[in-house]
């Protein structure tokens, strides 16, 4: 079975990607398992640039095909912020809980509903520089109070459109049917299946 590197240090993303990629015929490995501590700069200007840079850097460092993503929460009342800066809201050293608190503070001056979306771009890269990209979007709104204990990041504040539940109230199976990352992986499935087949035949 051919190895595919999950190119993220985020344990929450790792868990989701392992579940989403299960059954495709890859031996999924993490950066930690390979001892890769590589930090990849994220200069912008968009999710695709970040995802591409990370997937390529990890693929080349490990000499394996790699999957990486970049994602963020876009809130309409804040002009699309925090967006690319979602994981760094409030500066370095902030916890997920800190970032949720900062987000709600910034939204207090704006009338509800606080509509928005999670957006993700997933990149599949080879050690020799080939890259496939796919995007996924999950619409919803920000709630003034947290609900649920699952997920990570802004999940407890994000009410998923059409479900009546926050992302943190969904179990992994439910989340992996409708999340932004799940939708990006779904769009990338033809490339992933083609890769799996070519690696088996090669």
C-alpha cells in the first residue's frame, strides 16, 4: 500500500482527513510519524496559495505525495475577516477559546444574524511538483454563544446552514458529509482515486 502524507500539524484536521481519506487505498502517515517539523511560510494572497505551498513543501521534504489544506472562517459583518488570518486571530499564542472570544467581541457592534462561511482549499502534491487543487464552502452563521463539544477552532460558534446544529454538535460522520474540508476532498476524489490506481499499477 502506497503512503500518502497528511500535511498538517493540526490534530483536528488530521483526524478529519484520516476519516475522509479512509478506504481510498493509501497508507496515511503524519508529519509527526516522519519526524518532519517543517514550518511553511504562508504569504497569501489566498487559501489556494497557502495549500499549494504546504503540500509541495511536505511532499518534497518527505519524497511522498502529500495532502494539505488551508481554510478559514469568513464573516460578512467583518468584511470577510478573519479569513486567511483565522488561525492567528489576536496574534500568536492565542488558544481556540481565545480566538472565539475575540471574534465575538468584534461582532458585538454588528446586528445579527452574523452570516458567513467556512472555506477550504485542499492541495494534492507530488514530490516532483505536480499539484491538484479543490475548494469547498460550508455556509452558516456565527452564534453569540458556544454550543457543542466536538470539532475545533470556531466550530462551537458556527451554526451550519440547514442543520440547526453547530459544527461542534455534529459527530465526525455528519461533519465529514457537509464541512468545507469534506466538500473540498469530495471535489478532489477523482484525482485521489487516479493517484491510488497509478501507484498500485506502478
